[in-house]
């Protein structure tokens, strides 16, 4: 019996046990991003052969049509060949018993959303008795989900704010899984680190290395919906200077720093992290209203700079939950960074013909936005 979102194991032309097991652990869920529907999810490839297998091409199909094809450099940018999000050599075959993960993002025009996706993986492998040969495994359908809940109000106001996240970063939100409670989850699938910039794309005034001088530090953090506070962790000291680094033990111990979690009452939980010490203005069990100030942006935990880590998941403990897509009710799109790592070092690219005013959407990775202010 197949569970929802799982794919058939092995290849159609392969003998049992000598190919990849293909699985989509969480259903692809459609989010609206810059006028298109975007599906962001993971395809897991587990090698059940007795010899290494090298994936060379991954295709996503709907109704027999190829929606996306990844091979060569495009595949290398989206695959973790170790299953560990580290120590993954580009182009390396996946060893017997090991897993690879393909991080997929597909943009689809409105009205063309398929009900299910099929995945086809071409791979090269050989055992001791045979030469290298390319074979193909095709999985069964993975159903597409469309309901991501009502739109949220933004967690911040004003701007410009840049959405820092990138599928290709080895240790970025999207590519880090946690096996807790007997199950692997991806809580950061849609997580964003929000950083405030000036009009030239800088994070702080030239020459200053004080955390308190960054444009993000001390900014109000807002409730994205009516909800109940279910977790509040405060009192973790923050670093005073941007060039002060945490040692590995402290980074592991302090992690997300001062955090706040809101139960939105519809199976979704809003997570806020790296908050300024002693800035959390609400208590566990307290009801909060949409748009209410609940904390301030800080530099606690293992953040690389003052920022707000924000995520929506299906559980109160972020690392033990699955990341969910979300929509904000409105914001202004000012532009974007092709490489979000350039934020703070150069000005963003101005928008093209895409409308600046956005409603009911999730900002794209690297997007620079302005949220409504209290006076709006």
C-alpha cells in the first residue's frame, strides 16, 4: 500500500532491489510567487543496489508532459548526493544504502496546476559483472496540494527588507533536515531570514561593526495572525559586534537564540528566532492579535547578523515539524537579488514589468520588499 506522496520503488525495467527507491516525503504544495504557482519539495533517492548509482538526469512530469528537467550543472545545483547535507562531492555516485535528495522548485502558470506529478530518474551504475550503463526509474504519482491557509500579515513593517534564502546553499534552511521522533523532517523548507537594508542595499552604515547599528536590530516583530503563544525562550545574550563569531559549542547550544512560537489555530505555527534579549513582550498561553508587536529583531543564537528568522510549520517544535508555504496579504516588491548572498554588498536589481504591488503571495527567495507601515 502506498502512502500519500510516496512513489513506487525501483525502475520499471530494473530487477527488484538493484535500483533507486524514489519517494516524495511531503506532498508538493502550491504557493503563489510573483504571479505564478510554485511547487517546492524534495525527491529522495535511496540506493538499494549492491553497487554505487550515479543520477545523471531527473525529470518531473504531469500528464506525460515534462515540466522540469535537471541534468549537468542544473542537477548539481539541486542535489545533495550524501543525504547528509555535507561532504557531498559534485558528481559522486550514491553509495549502496545511502540516500540522495533532489530539491525541486517548479513554477507553473495560473490555471495549469496538475493534480499529480511523476518523477523519472536516469542513472548510471554497474556491478562487478557488467559495464556502466544508463537505466531509468520512474515513480508513481505524488499528489499536489493546493490549500496553504489564509493569508498572513507580515512579521515586520516598513523596509526595505530582503528575503534571505537559497535552495543551493549547502547548509541553508531548505537543505537541512532533522531526524527527530523517528522521522526526517524539513522545517526550513520555506523559512526566510529577513534583513533590513538601506536604499543602497547596505545592512549597516559604512565602517560600523556594531550589531546595534544595523538597520534590522531593534525593529518591531509582529504577530502574523491571531493566535496563542505556545513557546517563549528569552534571556540568551547577543553579540555586540558583527565580527564576533561563536565557537561551535556555543553555536550548537544557543541555536536559534531567543525564540517565540505562535499557534495560529489552524494547524499552522509561526516561528520567530534570533530575537533581541528581553524584547519578547508576550507570555506563554497569552492570546495575541494580528499585527500586535510581540518582540524585536536581535542578534541572539547562531545568526550571521541581526535578522529575523521566520517560518511557518505544522508543529510547535520547529525542528520536529515540516515547513509549510504561506502567503502575505500585501507587500510592495522593490526588486530582487539573483544571489541573495549579495544583499548587504550591492544594491538589488530593480523590478521588471512585474507589478510592484503584490497581494496574497509569498515573496520570492532574494526578493526585496516593503511591508505596510502602521500609518498605512
